[in-house]
């Protein structure tokens, strides 16, 4: 049984930031790859939008594609901007708030 989901064909060059659009007052997400080992999801946050503090049982890597955000990990705030990356370790509480309109790629590693 095939367990891989892809949003675009293999070997096709794409601009990740163009695969998800901003919506006023909203958070938009688009899963672009999913396997039994993890997933890759794009997000577009309108300014001021965010995710409340939560924990996850797996490591997650945030790569900023556009804009700026405040990411809190285990109580410490990190200001991240376009072209920067931050690792959110498993079991560490984290939250996110868009300082400006903000796009990111979230890679979740299950194994």
C-alpha cells in the first residue's frame, strides 16, 4: 500500500512560498508531502495570527519563507525571519505569533 502523498510531481522545481496564499485574518495550511516517517506542511499566517502553546511528541523544523514571527519554545522567545530556521524539540511547549504576514514550512519527523 502506498503511504506517500505529494502536492506536486517529483523533480518539478517550485517556489514553496507560492504554494500557499495569505488570507485576511486567517491561517492557511497546505500539506505538500506526507509519508509514514513524517510530513511537510506550508503555512501562511496573516499578521497577528498564531498558534497557542502546545507540545508535540516529535521534533519539528520550522523554515521561514516570508515575513517574521515570534516563536516561543520552552518559555524562551525567538524572533525569526525569512531564510531562518528553528528546531522545536519533541515534548517542549511551543507557540507562534506572526509579527508580520508570515509563511513557513513545517517539517515533522516521526522516526
